[in-house]
């Protein structure tokens, strides 16, 4: 499982950015691939996954794209760091794993738990992220890993996300791109059909014109002479 956190540091050069938090070693700047690349065509226009939510507003995003499954939770307010920074600091966390029905079920369960217990998750992420002079902020991966495990193991009668929660208002985004192979096949068959139609029209026109040119001209009958 890959874990990414978006936040900011105090210095001007440490504005909001994503860091990938590996199991071992130092975190490093990297935007989740699915956020950089995932897009699809809707009503003739290209729509990116990042167009589907507002990162400064509480959002829960589940996305499946190119073999990856993403659970993204945005706008988790930081308390102590906000006081130091002088304006509201928000954290976003993304968990990325292999796309499978088992992982999809786990992600749905975690998303439901996060929505119903928003303050709990906000506090966990807030305590896991702190300022850092070098990278702007640093992240303790362990509580973020543990949160997924704990939320996935909670026994629930209903794993669906309940819409009854009012505070905070949370936008729910479900996203799944069309298989690129299917898109290519659709374009291929559409092109073949178009070429076939054009060919039929051209051949029909040629036949009509050819028939017209081959038809012998009609001979005019001589007008009868007038006799006295």
C-alpha cells in the first residue's frame, strides 16, 4: 500500500505539495499517478479526476484507474500548525493500492468510517504531520497505516456511506475510467463503419453517373411535313 500526504510548511518555498511516505527511508515529493493522469471523456470533453472535487473542501474520493485503486480524503484541518502558520492549514491523505474487489470493499468500508468519524481521522492525520525545516512537513506513516487496518476490521452492519452526516459537509466522489482498450476498439469500429459508409456513397454515386453516361441519347423523330 502506498501512502501520500499533501500539506505545507511555514517557508514560502514550502507551499502545498504531495509527499510520498515510504515504509522505510525519507519521504520525497511525488503526486499520486492517478491524480496526475486519470481522465476520461464526458460529453465530448476531457475531464480529469482532479476536476471532480475541491481540495480545500472536505471530500472523500474513491477512484479506479489503470489497475490502481485510490482512496483520497481531503481538507483535514490541522490545529496547532494553523496557529503557527497564521492561516488555516489543511492536510489531505491518499492511500493507493492494487485494484481488486477485495481492496474496493476495504476502501468503501474505510470511506464510510471516515465520513461518520471525521473528527477522529482529522485528529489522527493532524498528529501524524508536523512542520519540517527541510521538506516543509514530515509525516509519521505508522498511524496512517494503522487507521486503515482498524477501520477495515470494524464490524459494521452496513458498509455503505451514510449521507445523513451534516458536519462537515463532505462531497463523495466515485470515479472509474473506461478501459483504454475498449476506447481503442470503439474508435476502430467507428472508423471502419465510417469508411464503409463513405465507400457505399461513392460507389452508388459512380454507378448512377456511369449509368447516365452509358444511356444512348434519344433520337428525335422528324417532324411530319405539311402537305397541301
